[in-house]
C-alpha cells in the first residue's frame, strides 16, 4: 500500500477499493429485475435459497473463530442470519423446504470459498463477513421494502425476516462500531491489501450468483 493508503482508515479503504465490484453486483440484471417487480416470487424464493447456502457457510465457520485475534471481534450473535433464512424458506417453500434444495454452481463456489477462508485464513473470512453483513444492514433494507410491496409479505414478517435485525436497535450506530473494528483489525499493511483483494473476490462471487440467477429467470419470466 502507498503512503496515502497507510494513513486512510482501513474501513474507508475497503469501501472505496471494492466500490466498482459493489456497484456491479447491485446493478446486475437479475437484481434490477427483481427489485423492479419484473420477476415473480419464485425468483425471490430461489434467491433466498442461494443466500441460505452462503450464510450457512459463514455461520458454521464462525464458531471456531470466536477466539481468533483477527476474526473473533467480528463474530457477533446479533448478526446471525441462518435461523431467519430458514424461517423465510419455510414460509416460501413449505415445511419440507429442504427437499430438493440445491445451490447453483456459482453459489456452491461462493460458499466453498467462505468455508475455505474460515478454516485457513481468518482475515479472508473477515472480508466475506464485511461484504455480507454490512450489505444486509444497508442495501438489504431496500430489498425487504420492495419484497413486502411486490409480493405482499407482512412488514418485517415471514418471507423477509432475513433482512430484519431485531437485536440491533440502531443500525447506523452498529455500522459505525463495525467500521471501527475494521480500522483496528490485527493485520499489517500487506495483509490488509490481501483482505481488500478478498473483498473484491467476494463481490465477484456474489455477482456470479446473480448472473446465474439471471439465466434461470430471464426478464421475460
């Protein structure tokens, strides 16, 4: 990293360095069509299914990292989403929601990378943790609002519980605290560069999932 980067808060560095990939993910054809009401609830359900595979990998990996000096501070129970995703899937797919549930190839690759980082590189795990959970607390709320209006889900109820952080009373304050954790992360400059690169990779993996969902649900669907 250059001298300017060395004096820039790490949370700012991550956000700006991954901005292009973040924008690409947010503006994918699938997400644009989903948020624009051009796709049905089946597409929303399939998207929710893919999230379950990714968050299961994130949260199964979290337990072993609770005492890790790098990742440990980020493992916070109020963020955990798997239980809420399972409640949403039961609402969307029925009580036997696990039957026939399969990840798309891009989703499997994404989940595998998260699992690999959790097992072998805790700083890389932080990159995936950041890109997912801070996104949920920010742009995820737009998805919740659109889903409620488009498919008639009860406000913050079954079908959109994934986006509802009941244990976080003040999301803005929580995000500030999270960014302070990033700024204080136990990593040297070279490792921070690797974390930034992994953030970019996380967004690319997410975009690949959107691309495959777009192939399953073209705009005419």
